[in-house]
């Protein structure tokens, strides 16, 4: 009996792990994570999973050990990995949606450091986990400096011999807490689903990887959006439209044999707290809010 055909997926361990698993599960993939086990179980789907550092996933996808994986665009660049970018996934460690696009690698130095620009790093020492990208950044700015690989806790390195660091930040809080000042942005990064070139050329695998990307994107968007449905008297429609104009136009459905209309709006989840009181003030009733699951 032949083994069931599967796609092999890399799930990032560490900062992206929680949200990656959250959206994979919301997309309908029953992934069970067991402590100290590197291969989470994915029941009921043609998928095999490995839990790996995001830094390594591009290497294994490019090499064919993985058919696809979730990682950062920064690590694709760092590994110089030749892969297919399947989908941008709008989440990071702490944020989901547009805010996730603010994740970046920055050049930083201590608050009391005389270093004010990348030009001041000539002949200096920089610590970073992102060595290749940092070297390319220095070369683009005609600066010769030593880039030392950091195994982590990079914020401590300026106090242990490095003149500056290139480190990733989502909110800047960790840098501020460690008395570091941002000098420049080296690279904007985003979470991505990537695929192996040969896997992408296989119609069966391509279809499943594409479907995975679409389902992930739909659940990420669904978390940011909400549907609001309410009932109003037909005569009250102009009043409702006036109160809710800034939230967009609703879908309006006539209810047969009734003076009522069903109206539905789609808006950002964070706007619902302002939108629902507007509907109430305009005379709407039986207001219901529910999640959005766009399937494209």
C-alpha cells in the first residue's frame, strides 16, 4: 500500500510560533503540539509538519527538505534562498494586520554613544543575527566595519564590546528599555508563506500550498474585520445612512410582508465600538455582530 501523498511544511518556532499555529488552526488544520516534539501532528489533512527556527526554514525550503514554510522575508534574504513567495501573512509576534508591517531591522547604539549615522561606523564593530543583510547594508553605504554574529540577546552587545547592533524590533520597547537609540532602518520585514521551486512545479503540491496560503490570509483578514447586521423600519433608512456614512454603505435586504429592512455592514473590528452606538442612535434594533471569514 502506497503512503498517502503529503506536503511537508515548516512551522516557525519562537516569536512567530503562537500566531502561526493560531491561524493554521483557524484555517481548519488540526495541529497538535507536544512539548519537546519537533514534528507536530496534523490530523485529517495531507500535511506533515516540522517545528523549526524561522531563520532555518528558508534554507530547508530552498533545499527541498520542506515543500513550504512560514518564515520572515528577512530570513529569505539572509539565506539568499531561491524560493517562491506564495503569500504575505499580516502577522508578527505581537501584532496582526497593518501594524505587522512595521516590523523592521534597525541600526541602534547606546543613548550616550557618539554614533549618529551609519557613516560613523567606519572601522567599528556591529553585532547582529542578520550578518549577510547587515554587510550588504554597510556596503551600500560605503562603510567598512566588522559584523559579528550574535546568538541572541543582541541588546546587551553594545555593553560587551560592540559599537552598535542591527536588531529586529516590532514596537521599539526592548531597545528603549535597554537604553538604546535607533539610528536607521536597515530592512523592513514581513511574515511570508514560501514554497520550494520543485514543489511549486508539482500541480498537486502547488494547489495545496496555494490553498494553504489563501486560507491563512482569509483567517488573518477575518480577525481584523467584523460583520454587523441590524433591522430598521423602511422609513428610517435615510436616517441610518446619515449616521453611518463614515463606515461605508450597507447591504440592504427587503423582508417580505414587513415594513422592516435588514441592513448589514462590514468594518474593521476595532471600529465596532463606535459603530454600534451610531446604529442604536439611528433607530436600528436587533443588532448582531459576527466574525468575517472571506474565502476570496
